[in-house]
């Protein structure tokens, strides 16, 4: 996930916690899971999507010979892992109550997006 968009998502979650509360408050784990889930979902979209839907060229990872999780484990297992990471993030956010709803919505979006 290093040097990838998933790392930016992780940093945004952690930065939001630091800016809003002055401390991480356990958001490192949430950001890590959301970042990984995002990266897997992005790799799945590159593997299974088309340029018209994605708004960008699909199949770039395979063309570049990148060892993505979907390429290594298959699309079904990669999807299962992205969903599991999302569920872990949602469980970590449960103690926040209503205040955690924006992050819960982000977690669901990360794994369900089509673009």
C-alpha cells in the first residue's frame, strides 16, 4: 500500500482524527484497513472494469505485470478480503456512535464504488 492511493486514504483518516481531536484515538487501525480495502477495490476495478465506466484505461496493472492481490489470489478472494477489511473498519468505528457515521459511509463507499 506504500506510495499508493490507499496510503493517502490512511493518512486522511489519521489526519482527520489528529486535527479534530488532537490525538489518533485508534484511527491508525481504521485508516490502515480502509486504505488496504480501497487499494484492493481499485485493483479489482482495474481488472474487471472498462474504460467507459472507470473514466480511465482499464487493465493497466496486468499490462504492467503488477502483482496485485486480485492477480495473485483471484477476483473472488480479493473481493472477500476487501469486504472483510471494511467490516473490521466498521467494527472499530462502532464505539464512535453517530459521530462515526461519515467514516462508516466512507468505508462502505470504498468497497462498493464502481469508478
